[in-house]
C-alpha cells in the first residue's frame, strides 16, 4: 500500500479543476487594459503641468488624484491578479482595504493641517 498522495484518474483524491477554470484574458484584452491604465496615468501626470491645478489648494488636487488611483488599483487587481474571474468578494476586499487606507490617510493629513490653503 502506497502512502503517497499522488492522484490517479478515477481516484477520490483527484482535484476538480474544471469547476474553477475560467477563460484567461487574451493579448488584445491586456493591450486594452494597458491603454486604459496609460490614459489614467497620463491624466494623473497632467495635473502637475496644468496651471489650473497649481492654482488650487492641495485638497482639490487630492480630490482628482485619489479616484484615479483607486480606479487603477481596481483594474490591476481585477485583471493582472485575475480577481475579476474569482469570487467578487476577493476584489471587494482588496478595493475596500485601499479605500479604508486612503480614508485613514486623509484624516491623518487633515489633522496635520496639510490641506489648508497656504
């Protein structure tokens, strides 16, 4: 009697991968996702070069940058970590963790009076 846990066809220890398989994104999908991430990154970088953002308070800049950061995080988690194809609870936990961290960070910076106009 063998004590190893090798799986053989028809054995009760055979893993059931078929129930958890999903279609992987194609190369075309990855190119589209990269283009979307590039556009969001270009919008983030453009805030440095636009005079309107330089004339505003830090709070306005943060109000524009945080949603873009959260969107990029959700896209990367969803597609590159393949969470889009898993249970939606996993993606929600990752995004909720980021939103919670941003909220705590914002409260801490507000307490330190970082967002006040100079």
